């Protein structure tokens, strides 16, 4: 009976985490307009995906979030546009896949940094092919690099801390 309760509580925990992440993603456009701050430049979908990966630690759920985050945001707020949504789904799925492949070979920081760089590469290649190569990079490249490194450091530190607690 304990096993059943444990699995049920895990499912509820995953559902609650995913619902909270989806709510945050849906609020980003509203908060950006409300405060006149371009929050989208801080890569909120990647940050929410990383939070989901840390809080749930389930590969299937991470891939589900990679698919659902851009789609829900597009359906609720109209952003990203449908073609950019395809690019973002590919970027987030690449992050999950590369991290899953690299995590046991490298540390968490290096794995997630490589995964995010690969994700960005996939995003920009797809954007160039299917959206519009005229304005390929809309966010300052140095801001993106800083966010990649900061996100990877934070993710790696939390993941490393979680491993030592086990």
C-alpha cells in the first residue's frame, strides 16, 4: 500500500510542479507588458524547463515540458508565433536530449551548458531556415552567453547539491 501512495503522491507532485511552470510561462507576456520589461529576453522557457528538470527529475516529463511550454504560451498569449514555436520546441527538446546523453559522462554544469549551446544552435538554424534570416538574433549575444553560463552554473550547483544529499 505504501508503494501505491508513494506513486500517487509523485504523480500529484509532478502535476503541481508542471502546472506551476505552465502558469509562470503564461504570465511572462502579461508581466512584460505590465512592467514594460522584456522578460522574454531572459529565456524564461529554458529557465522553466531547467526548473522542471530539477524539481521532477524525470526524462519523460522534461520532454513533455519541452513540447508543451511553447505550445501553451502560443495558445494563451499568441507568443511565440507558430513558426518560432516550432523552433522553441526543437530547442527545448535538444536541451533535454543532450543533457540526458551527457549527464553521466560529464558533470552537471558542463552537461547543461553543452545542452543549452546545442539547443541555441538548433533554434537559430531552424529560425534561419523557416522563420526569417533577416533578423536572426534579436537578443544581444552577450546577454545570451551570460544567461547560458549563469543558468548552467545555477543548474549545476543545485544538481550537484542534490546528488550529495542522496
